[in-house]
C-alpha cells in the first residue's frame, strides 16, 4: 500500500515548528506530544512579562485572569464546549480525582469501570472503595476490539446500586474508540452518570461536548495537543456541576466578600480550581492549539490521523512476524501490535530507540504501541517498517 497526500509538502513545512521531531522518528504522541516553537516561546515570554511587571501586582493579576479565560476559550474551541464548563487542572489524573472524590459516596454504592483503564484511575477507585465501603467492578471491553458490542457489555454490567461509570473514550492500550454517545444514553437511562478519561482523545478525534450528554470529560494538554506538561482540564456538564462538591478548596474557586471572607463556591468550572498555578504554561497550551488550528480544523486533523493510521496499520499487518491487535484499520491514532518471534517487546522498543524510532510498550495486553499524528510523514511509517524488518531478522 502506498499513500499520497496533497498536504505532504505543507506538512513538511509545518513540521519545522516542532523541534522535537528533528533527528528522530516519533511515535509517542499518546505519551507526550512534541511542543511547537510557538508554545515554548509563549511560555518564556509569559514568564518574562510577569517578572518585568511585578510577579504580584494588580496589573499582573489582571493579566493572569485574562490568560485563564483565553485558555479556557482555546480549549473550548477544540472540544466544542462552553468555556464556563471547563476546569483547568494539571492533567487527566487530577481531573478524574475532582470528579471521583466530589461525589457523595455511601456504603454499598457501586462504580463500574472497564478492563482498559489506566492504573492511575484504577488506584483512585480502589482508595474510594477502601475509605467509603464503595463496591467496584470491571466490564470486559478488551475483548470487543474486533468483535462484540461495548454498549451492550456495559449495559449488562450496570447494577441497581451503580452510581458512576468510568471509561476511556479512546482506549490507551488497544486504540479502540468507544461509541461514547450510545454508552452515555444507556447509562443515563439508568440515571447513572459517566466519567470519561479523554487522555488519548482530545487532539486526536473531533469532539462536540457542547451537544453531548456526557457528565465528566477529563483531558490533558501535553499529549495530542502537544502542549507543556502540567496543564489539563475537566469538562463538567451544567447538570453535573450542581451536584459535584469540591474536595481541594482555594481562593480561585470561591467568591470572596469585601471583608476578605469566603462567601460561596463559584458557579462555573472554576469552582474546582484551587490556587496559584504555573500560569505561563497556559500560554504554552494556547500556543500549541494555535499551531494546530493554523494547519486545519479538528475534523481535518482527525481525518489525516485516520489516513496515516490506516497506512501504518496496513504496513504492519502485512509483515511476517507482526500481529496487529486490531483486525481492521484504526479509527484514531493508536496502533498496538505484537511481535510473534523471540524478540521481546521491551527489547524491540529499546533497539528501535537506539536507531531513533520512539515507541512504547503496553503491559496489558502485552504489546508495542505506535501513535501517529496528523504531521507524521508517510516515509516515517515506511522507515519504521524497514527497521522492524531488520530487527525481526536479527
């Protein structure tokens, strides 16, 4: 299979803004994206401005508040949401903590999650179970990658006492995209809210959260959005916002009276923001989003990701000694595969990195994961195939 893209030349020019792509072939966007120059420059310029104008001053404080709002607006433009529904956090795990700890748990309540969730989220649920006597169980979505219906699996595992369903939109281990709208509908028919781990989806697949019924959607800026580590967010639907209580509390999330005393919690997403943050990183995320939007809309970028993913999948699927987990081209940018020979996945990833190809291993299922972005080049995919062929013949 060959791929010819009319945007390849423009992509090569666009890629010059990403110094992290130099002298390597990068397939780890699901772990951390490569920041564009505009993002890094925005961070530096922001720190300089704050120091020059006075780190703590009326002018800088007003400037920071404007930056916070601009950042929410930039994120909202990517996920199609109202900026007031967004809480700025550090990462997906922090966002999931806000949603999970903010629910008024009672002994005997039940949490349903899938067998494809990240260890960080699983650990939160385990601790909630220990502290509050909450039960939890997992439903087997791993087996629905190639056959089966994830919606019916989740529906089957809902219990009368289920108080929350926790799942990922784009599964981090297999690359499967779950039918979120249908799943939310089934859960809401039982009056069960849904918390979505969007670590792999935001910046990879187009979203319309404004029109979605999803209750909580956690995301980060440092993966597919290629922003700096330390900036993420949580979308909370207007209905869910009224029922969720803050766990960590600080001045950013409260209304303060003229006498300096707290009055009440704010009524928008900032209700769950705590206190001072590394505000220049917000400028970095906005710079990264602007770089992507300069090239194309979320829909255009997602289509480019799908086309390139299909190209990588077909290159891998036709190789002797390689088995893709999915028996069809992926719907997003994650492609997981296994080597069927004597070379272990850890050894293969280590040897690939020595040759300038950056991928990662996944423990469950035991596999190698490659991530392609919209600015991945077809020749990089071909180069990976060639390098894998060399390793398989060692």
